[in-house]
């Protein structure tokens, strides 16, 4: 016996209940619920030779995801993905996390991929659910995080007929994803899931599968693929010739500097070892902040528009820069005539921003090991380090002054130093986009903490979803989200997701009632301030009513105590810190 669904109202004609095969129902029969004609019904499952098959396409997709190591899926259920949601429920091995918005789900998948190097998975319904995923998926693609999006679709039989919530999903996602395909037949499903994972891990990047609801319920009894025999992710090693060329060039120059990017995030020890051997400074991109302890004598912090002045000074005085694991876009911070060795796993990124002298295609760790074995030890250059250390001391003195500034409204720099005084050394810190981003990346000295942000598309709203994903990935570590009122306000409803899922994240909201980064840009370009201010709710009260901890801080002398209490809580916590809207972080490209 079979079941048939009305594609107008979703009423089910069940042959076992009705007692009449659907084929024998008169052609002029109409849906008893909405009056739709018989032609509006589609089968919910196959009959005949497949009657003894107990699993459907949705079941097998979930089984394949489990085999691939997927542990959680973020998203929102609805008509076009209900078979998949129910398969997740019945299987029980994947944790389904309901979010308030699909953008949150996509950001969580992106952050999960960045934090774990494993494929983050999100899902949505057709139409608006699909379009709401775009920003988070763009973040994953731009920052090279492995993500799979499972996007529900209207029944395949109605594609192209302007069905309710139908959009051309493949056309929507194709321009910015590594892989986007529709599961049009049951016997495609497992192969397409495997291919999607392959493409998600390749660069890495984003893969999208469109899953028509009628295909999801078709019977399928194929064996899932063994990923150990089909999915390979070994790190690529640079060639011996390129390693030898890089070592020779490095040995020929006395003043060397290292610029470490995202590709080095697991190789802090190798970076320090190379810096010690070459007696050179090591700067990082914003994404790699925390890879090297920033209190190490060779570390000079982040280089770039949200970085430190002494990092820029260190590169100004060098003769050769080793650029590792980044397509660094701030070529103007590397003086003309400087020799460059660039290392990246993606050959398209080598030489993309500036001309280089030696390029090495391969994994950053393998390249660092190879260079370490080949280069000779250098002599210290006291003159260069004297300039760097003087500027570093000046900046650290500024940090200390701001850390003791008890003026009200709260100085943004005071918030950063309060964080430094209170957060754990192994904390994961997710940072949203805004003026607070500059304050953090310039003035927080990482000594074991790891940081994550929306780097390349710089999307507001990233911080909170990233904190949720971080806490799920590392339940035993302290997770702190630093955000502004603008970014937090975009997806703040998902603080309730932290409460429901019992994720004890700590959210610090810099509350100044305006889009301060835009205010800074308007002031810089001579525009009058317009359209950047807004009234805020009581964020602390919101957190409490949502079931978490909420603290409002207007007096800086109360911040440390409130922060300590929040960080020790077993519940999600939020600090609503009223900061001075007139104190803005410098965009500091100056190195003086």
C-alpha cells in the first residue's frame, strides 16, 4: 500500500486507510482538505518491487553522513526537508540543532569547519530557507571552511512550474560554491553525498545538495561508501627543488621576517623554531592570531589594518619575507624591493597579490619542516630589534593605561584588558565585526587563546553563531564571544539556542548605540553622521528572560567582577557593557 501527498496543502491519501488504491480514485476527485485536483498529488514512496525495502533516500543520506564522521547538523525543519529531519531523528547518531535563523545555521557550520577542520553541515527548506543560508555559506567559502548545505526543494515533479517556494537553487549557489548538485534520482544520492564531501574538503569550501522532497522518500537500499577508501586528505609536500631554492634565498639575506597566515594555525611550534633559528620576527594575519604566543620575544602580533604598529615596523626593516599560508592582501605593507618566499597549498594564491621570488606549493607544516632542516642559523640584528622593542613597549604601555582607565562610559580598551585579566589561557574567542574588532586584534595579547572571525567577507552577526559552534566542538573549553550591539542584534535570538542546548558560552556586548565602525568611516571621509544610531533593548535582561545569566555594566570598576562571575557560570552568560561611543580604535596604518 502507498501514500500520496497533496502538494497544495500536504494532506496525505493513505491507501491503507482509505481502502482504495489511488490509481482507482476517479479523475474528478479532489482533495478533501483544500479541493486540489487528483493531479496535485505525488507519491510519498514507491510500491511494487520495492515494497520490502525499509529505508528511503533520506535514511541513506543520514547513514552516509554518519559514516563520514558528521556529528551535528544545524538548521530549521520545514515541509521540503521533513523526510531528512525525521531520518535524523530515527537514526539518533547525529545531533540536530534547531536555530532561530538559517543564517545562524550557516555561520555555525562555517565556524565549526574553521574550528575543527571537519565538515560543518547545515540544512534549510526551499525558497527563503535557501536564500537565508547565503551569507553564512559565503563566509565559509571566502575563509575556506569545509561546509555541506543540505537544501530542501519542492517535489521534483513540479520543478520549473513556479511551485510554492520554488527557486532555482543550483543557479543561486553555483557562482560561489565548489559543488552544487540536485539529488534527482534515488541511485544518485550516496554518490552525490560523497562527492559533496570531497569538494567541501578539497580547498576547502562549500558544497550544496538540493534535495527534492519526493526523492527523499523514495525507497533506497544501497550500501553507504567507506570514506577510508574514497576520501583522502593527505597534506601535500613542496618539491625538494622549491625547498632548496627557498633555503638558498633565505641564507643569502641577513634580515628576514615571517608572515604566518591561516595555513599555519596548527604549526605554532614550527614557526617559533624557525624564527629562533633565523633570529627574526614572526607576524600573523588576523585569522592566525594566537597561533604563536604573542608574548614570545619573536612575536610581533597581527600585521594589517587591524594589527599592531610594531608588526608593520618589523617588516619595514627586513630584506626578505617568508609568507606562509595566506594570500595576504596588504602588499603595501611590504616595502618595494623586498624579496619574498611564499608558501601555500593552493598554487593560485602564490603570486596573486604581489610578485614573489620563490613559490612553494604545499602544506605549511611540511614546508616549515623542510626549510628548518635546510637553512643556516643567523646572527641577531640588534638595531632592528631595538626599534621593534621600543615600539612594542610603547604599545604595551598604552594597553596598561587603558586597563586602568576607570572613566565612564567604559573605555573600549578597558574591556579588552579586563578580558585579558579574566579569560582562560586556552579560551576560544569568537570576534564579530565592528569597531570592537580593531580594539581586540590590536590590544589583546594572546598567550594560548585561539581566535576566530569572519575574515574575508567580514560579516556582522558571525560572533554569536561561531561561539555556539565552538562550544559544541569543545564542550570542556571556555568560549567567549566579543561583539558589538550592531552585530549581536542581528542574530541575538539564537542566544536562546545556547540556553536550550546547554552551551555555557560567554557573550560580551560592547554597547554604544551606534554602528561605530561606520561612524569612523563617515568621519574619515567627511560625511555627516547619518543613519548609524539606534535604541537598544536591555541586553542583560534579555539574556535573563531567555534563561541565561545577564549582567549590565556601566561602571568600569564593576566589570572584572561581573566578567569573573559570568565566566564561572554553567549557564550561557551575557555582559552588556556600555562603552564610550566617542572612543574609536585607530585604523592605524602608520608605523611610527
